[in-house]
């Protein structure tokens, strides 16, 4: 997992990959790790990358990442900000 500072109070997830996708896909790794980031990193909020309105040159979000954030949203742990095309936790 790689994150970067989004602003003084927030970090943005950049990527989450595994070396063995067949053994780890759909196991809930991201769903478990991302909600832990505010506590582990000391930031109040975590946001996804945006697929439509990138703030940074390297920023993107693929369908798998969007699906993971949707699960967090459906579970009440994140919210979607349509104007930014960005999911927020915290």
C-alpha cells in the first residue's frame, strides 16, 4: 500500500497491490487496512484517488479500487463526494 499526504489533515490512498493476486483478491485486505490508516498514520481523514478529477499527476483509481471503496461506503465506513469523484473515510 502506498499513501501520500492530500492536505494537512488527510492522506490519499495511491495504490494497494499484492504479489499474488490469485491468493489475495477479494479477501478484504484493503477493506481492513484503509479504515486503520487514520489511527496508524495520525491523520483525521483518508481519501481515495479520483478517477475523473485528479489533483496530482500520478493519481488514478481503477474499477477494483472503486469497488473496494463502494463496499466501505455501503458498510457506512466511507462516503462518496461526487463533485470530486473521491471517497472519504473519517
